[in-house]
C-alpha cells in the first residue's frame, strides 16, 4: 500500500511539473500554434483557482480534475516537440512559485456567469408564462358536470284522428 501511495505522489508531482511546463510552452514562440492553444487551455484550467465543476459537488467535482487535467496534459505533450518539452520541464522545475492563471480564472467566471444568466432567464420565462390563478390538476378528479341543464327530447304520441276518437271502444 505504501508503494502505491508513493507512486501516486510521484505521478502527481510530475503532473504538476508538466502543467507548469505547459504554462511555459504556451508563452514560448517556438511552440507550434495548435500545441500552444491546447497547452494554454490546459494550463489555464489546471492553474485556475476556480474549477469548472467545484470540488464539493459529489463525484463530479474530483472526476473533472482526474480526467480533464491528465488527458489534456497528455494531449498537449504529444503536440509539443520532445526537445522543446524537455526544455520546458527543466524550466518548470526551476520555477519555485506556482503560477496562477488570471485568464483561466476569467474564463471559468464567465462560464459560470453565462450558466447562471441562462438559468435565471429560463426561470423568469417559466414564471412569467404561468397563470397564478390557474390551479394545478389534481390526481383524482371528479367527472365534470355541465352547468346547464340538459334537455331530453320530448316524445309525444301521434295525433289521433276524429274517427278514432268517436268510435266506441
């Protein structure tokens, strides 16, 4: 168990180093444009003080950190030439303070603001179209009775002729 924990700690340390290396790679002019974009997005997300899905959300909060950061880091590393990546890793180990990404913070705040605005707009539309006097249908409803009396057709016997009235019975 101790061996597994030490391997996980080493993996996490290398992942942090690679994220900082991606932060350096995103700012280096020698990095190809596609790799620069992916590296900037991954570094901004990983170094942002705000998560896309907060960690207090059960399961999803940590799942996004366990999937997005490692997979994004692996993709960005594949896009950066190996010689440059090893240089960026050396530079990342020299950086003592963990950089923070203001652009990543701004992007996450904008995503949350947009989601909150859309949810608020949707609630407003639902509440605005609802009729406050309209009652919700009950589960068991009585048969509807008409408020007007129904008239049944009147059946009358055919008229008798005078001969039939005068004839003795």
